């Protein structure tokens, strides 16, 4: 079994272990379209919380930035081409280090304003990304950049005096979120664009560990390293949980 260093951040303290073959079987049973659900299942299986005050043990309550960072840390320790494994398949592809933000960590509420309105931004959490992904996969909204952006804004932005909606279960949260999304979709185009531009700025301010954003592909990480002069620009990268499974293990399960 491969050794994996523990991960310790301001909110996360976990020991990590290599997947067992039965873990691989469980991950392969989840349809590939549900990447966030698969990520949660992967993290539950390879992470063991370390008892520490204020640490968050449930990966669904981690930010998508934290989740990408931990998944990448697992890949760095278990892949044959790690620890700074290549990202992308062509010559212009980067490496894991090109997506890592040094000296950053989770910040809960970040104030910002748009059109004279005071608001707060909170990073997207795993359970929120799962619900959004399910809404899009289920056809409630189209699989577009706009659908993801609108849903993430609805999940992560609130008025400065607005009370946070406590999470109880996915069904209740989905009902609450759909109402907010539908409200955003009814905004005047100019108002939405103004808010969206402010959202992009505050989202970048809240970037930690990696700069996680969303697109029609779901949750992705923006490259953050400076490229050498003349080198091609790197594309946003997915860190899909299935890439944590070795080629040999995928072959055993009938996936190649």
C-alpha cells in the first residue's frame, strides 16, 4: 500500500490511504456524469479525519477548492508520474503545480458590492456542487456555462444582512436553491451582467488552494502559474475522481 502524507489546512485535517479494490468498485458504479457525487464518495473512502478542534470532517462540507486540492494530493502520492503529475494530454499541458495557489486558505464570508448593494460571498461547498450537478444532469437546467454560473451565484451570494439558510438535507436545499436560481434568471440582463462581473471578482478574491471556477464542464481549476515567454496558455483543468483509479484497477472493473 502506498504511503500518502496527511493533509492539514485551516479547516481540514485528514490522514489518507490508498483505495482498496472494493472502493474502486463502488466508485465505478456511480455514473460518470455525477462527478461531484463521485468526488464525495472517493474522499470519504480515502480520508480519515484527524481529531482537531474546528476541523471539518465531512468532504461534502468542504469547499470545491479544498476538494480539488485533496484529490490532487491523493493523485500526487499514488500516480506513477507524480508528485507533480502532468495535467492535460498534449504538449501544451501543464502540471499539478501550475494549478496550486501558495499561502492561501479558506475564508468564509467575503464582502463585496455591486450597483450599490452590499453582499457576501461564500465559497461553493461540495454538497452545493452536487445538488447543482444533479439539477443540470436531470435536465432542470441546460448544461451550459450560464446554468452553472447562475446556480453558483444563487448558492454563494447573499445580501449582507441575509441569514444563511441552514443545510438539513439535499431535497430541502434543492427546493430552496431552485427558487433562488429562478429569481436570478428573471433579472434584467444588465442587472445580471453587473452582478456577474462583481461575482467573478469576488470569486477570485476567495480563491484558496486552487482557483476553482465553473463552466459547462462543471467545477474546474484555473491555472495560476506564470508561463514562460512563448509557451502556450494552459486551459482550466478538471480533476475527475475517476483519474485517481489506476489503469490496472480500471481494467479489472471493465473500464479502460
